[in-house]
């Protein structure tokens, strides 16, 4: 009797990886900001950090709750290895010099070597003119270039919205120097 491999549910492995990236980023950010249990409403998916702030007229108004998708993955002030882990990059990518970054779902990030090759690739559809711009574009607009052999569905399209400018700049600075 032969055993057949069961088909993987739609979005199974990739969906799980995306879930892990989001979950790790949210947990790390929440713990960094030292929220109390009463600050997080998991049923509504919101960080409520209840506080009453006076507006410009002096009257007090309650702050709106933040959706979990609005919580940044990192501040950009973390040590570089923690920045890559907290931002979720280490889940899918192998990044030299970042010990926990041994992922296999996304390409190895040695962009000092691979960035110029990707920019010169005739299938490149983006607007970047430098390796640094390519790295930023890859995070902010991941569909501009899909590295051959990797799925277009692995890098989340919302990912760049979860990184602040400082974090993205530090990531780009590190990656553009990596060479094989």
C-alpha cells in the first residue's frame, strides 16, 4: 500500500510563516512598550493604552485604540541582531552575522553581492537605482522584483508599513554591506 502525501491547505506553510512574523513582532513590541494586561484587548484586536489627553482647546479627549497592525515591529534603536529578529526578517531569511537568521523561505540577504545583479536583471520591474533603494523597495513594494526560485507570496505586502524609517534605514545600511 503506498502512502500519498496529503495536499497542504491553501496558504498553509506561507500563511503560518506570515502569522509567526506578525505574532513575534507584536509580542516583542508589546513587551518593549511594557503594556499591562488591561492595555491589550485580544478579542477586539486592539491595543487600548487608555489615557485621556487634553487637545489644543484644553478639553480632554480619549485616545483611539490602535489596531494591532498599527503597532510597529521595532523602534529602530535595538542592537542590529535584535532589530532583524524583532522585525521578523530572521524568520524567513538567512542573514550573515545575525545568528538566529537561518530562514529558508526567503532568499539569503547578501545584497552587497546580489543587489547589483538584481537591479541589472531584465525582469526587474522596480524603480530603484541603487542597492540601498532596492533594499527599501523590496520591503515597501515586495512585488517589484521576485527573486527567481522564491514565491511572490512569502514577503507580506503590509510589511513596510510596520517598520519605521529608522528601522528600515538601519536594515538597509547593514544589508547593503553584506557580500559573499
